[in-house]
């Protein structure tokens, strides 16, 4: 049977939590840097236009896909009536 060592267990637990906290801090730091770099690049007109055009194209593609699915449903509903 293992012995009970509360202080050693607390020390190990604190060490593990410190590792988690350190990893989370590094992740937040990297995300913050990425946000800064993205914001900085968006200040350039060419970059902003490219990003906006890509978003525009994505939204149009989604809308066209939804429209095609709706037309398929309409055709299926019409064929079921006959």
C-alpha cells in the first residue's frame, strides 16, 4: 500500500498546474501576436481588398450552394406530388 504524502502530492500538483499555466500563457501570447500581425497587415489597402474579396467569394459560394440545395428540395417535392 502506498504511503500518504500530502505535501509531496501538493508539490507535484502545483508543478503540473504550472506547466499548464505556462503553456496557456504561451498560447495566448502567440495568439495576441497573430492578431497584431493580422491587424497590421489589414492596414495595407491591397491586403484588405484581397481579404474582403475572399470573404465575398466565400459568401457567394455558400449562397449558391444553399440555392442549389433548395432547388433540389423543390424538385423532389414536386416529383412526390405526382
